[in-house]
């Protein structure tokens, strides 16, 4: 992965990383306050040779002393030194247990021994350190005494008596908090990277590029009002949603410019990705651009176009395919522009056979001769084969991807299905994108909140066309019901 990929992971999972960092900080703070404070007391001893000889004798004695100091350091942790400390202070521990609290060190080329004692009581730490130093003086004196008797040539002197420390040496609260924060951040970043590696959902263009280099015609941000107001005409003219469909319309015209066929199939991998609303709004956007458009609802399993536009569905595509009515008599005009709708009609028992028939091919040819653009809303690619069958009869395919709705394996399979039938993939539209964040596909617009939509924009689909409330010319042509005149 490149640097941009890691930055995108951090932006996607910033909340998770922040939570982990805060948890790490809290754990570090709680651990610091939960641990009982430890105090460290120190004492220092100077090792010397008792000699009144020449300078040469003194130099030899100093070399001898430095060589012996490390042995004295090792002796501090032995029962010979610590057992008298336990007995003199009346400690309720053994010499071996006391040895874990006592540390003796000596710097190289020096004759100074430092004894450090850690204890939960500052007074007791100082007492143990002082008692250990005194015991070491006596023990070394006994060990270095000549066999024939006399005083030891080595003399240990306490040069820094032990005192009770005023501040604890552990825990280091500030250090623990910083370490907790760093560990939390590291864990958060690790979990974010692992989560991204295991997450196969397509969230944006970066995920799309992992499996396909198909042109991105545009992206549509998620709009909470889209469920109640799914149509382009129900949104303000200068809203991001309206601008997105105008951009998709423009990009599609460039992508489709070299094709002789005017028919474009709109499909998706799975249900729920928004392909029907995309097809409907794309047809509206093209009609608003001044072209004559027909929208065909070829989803003969779960037709939705008639619901969105408030039209009659009982007579439509299937009616024309079985020869019960001419397709021109089934077209229903909608809105103020040259937009006509061919609804699905009654749901047949054999959708795939009907959509792959010669009658469907001839119907598409007739519509291409009559209109500037033919938009076909097809079923999803994976559950059924209808879209793959139709893809062979149109000039190109637009694949709608619902952000976080489809996974990479499903998208790969859909692209493979289109490639298998030699379909011409014009491009991809990513729907339901977040309005903010690394996967957002949005632009900055001037504020048009004060501009109110026109009467046509505010009107509901049923208000614009009230087929369900009163008979119309369409009812008279298809059902034989006379139109009511005022």
C-alpha cells in the first residue's frame, strides 16, 4: 500500500484510533494510581587499602582495590551480608527475599559502591540500606582479615549515609500515561489496518480501483431525504444531489458518444444499491438537458419505476412483448420535458425469456429510432440473469455500486458476468457515498437555501400525473375507459 492508502485508513478509522488511544491513556493512569508507591534509598561506600608505604605501593593498592570492588558488589546480595540485616531490623522476610529489594553497583575504574534499596516505606528503605552498608563493612573486614590474624588491609567507609526519600521512585505516572497513550495509538492503528485488510466492502473509488479500472461516471452522496423524495425534481435545482446527476449525464454522453445504439442499461450487483432511482433520475436529467428520453422498467421481478413516478403499471413492457398492445400506445409522458415512461407491466413467470426474445430486441430498436436516449432499468446481475441477457442488446451498461452495500467478490463477479457476455461497460456510478470523509465524492456549492423550488419541483409525482385518480388518454388507449373531460 502507498502512503495515501494509509492516510485513507487513518481517516476512515479515526474514531476507533481515538478510542484506543483514550483507553490506553486511562489504563496507564489507572495502573499508576493502583500500584503502591515504591521508595528508593541509597548509600555509598568508599573502598580503600590501609597502607602507609610508597607511592608505588599506593598505586598497586588502588589497582588491587578496583579489582576487588566487583567482588564486594556481588557479596551484597549474599546471606553473609543480608542475614544480619534481617536479624538486626527484625524483618519478617528471608535473606533471599530481601536480596530482591537490594541492588549494589560500582562504576568502572572507581572504588565507590552504591547500595540501593526499594521498599514501600521510605523510612524502612533507608534503614535497610544503612544496615546493609554496615553489614557489608563487617563482612568484608572478616573476609579480608589475614589468616595469621590482624586487621584487614581493606577498609570500607560509608561516605553517603542513607536517608528516607521524600518522593517515590515508582510508579512514574507521567511515563505510564505517555506509554499508555502510545500503546493505545499503536493498537488502534493496528486494528484499523487489520480491519481494512479484512473488510471487503466497496466504500469508494479507492476500493473500486482494487478490482476494476472502469470509468467513474460520478458519485451520489447519501441523502437522508432521498427515501421520501427520491426524484431529482424533488430536490433543489442547485443541490449536490441534482448536480451529481447532471455530471453523470454529461460524463455518460462522452462515454457513449462513439456508440451507434442509443440504449443504455442501468444495473447493479445486488438489490438495494439504488439502481432504479439512479436510472429514473438519470432519465430525468437527460430530459432536462433538452433530449427526448424513454425510461424502460425492465425489472420484471421487482419493478419500482411506476411507484416513484406515480404511473400505471398494469400495462407496460410485458404487454408489448406478448403483442397485446403497440409500444407507442403504452408510453406514458411524465413531467414538462420530453420524458416518456414504459412501465414494467404485469409480472410474467418467465422474465429472462421475455427479455432475451427477439420481440425485446425489436422493441429497443423502435425506441432508439423514436427517442434520443433509451434508459433501461434492469434487475441486479447476481441474483438473476436478466441483466446479462439484456446487456447484449444495448449499446452500453452503467453499473451502480451502493457504497458499503456490495463487497469486492460480488463486484468482481458482476464485472465478470458482463465481460462474459461481451457487454460494453460505459462506466460506474457509486451511490450512497458519505458526504464527508475519505470516501466522499462531493463538491462545494454556493448556498441556494433561500431559493425555493418551483411548483413543478415541489409537486409530488402523483400531483403531476394523477393516473390513479382519474382516467386519462392512456387509460382510454389501453383499457377502453373514456377520458373524463372538464
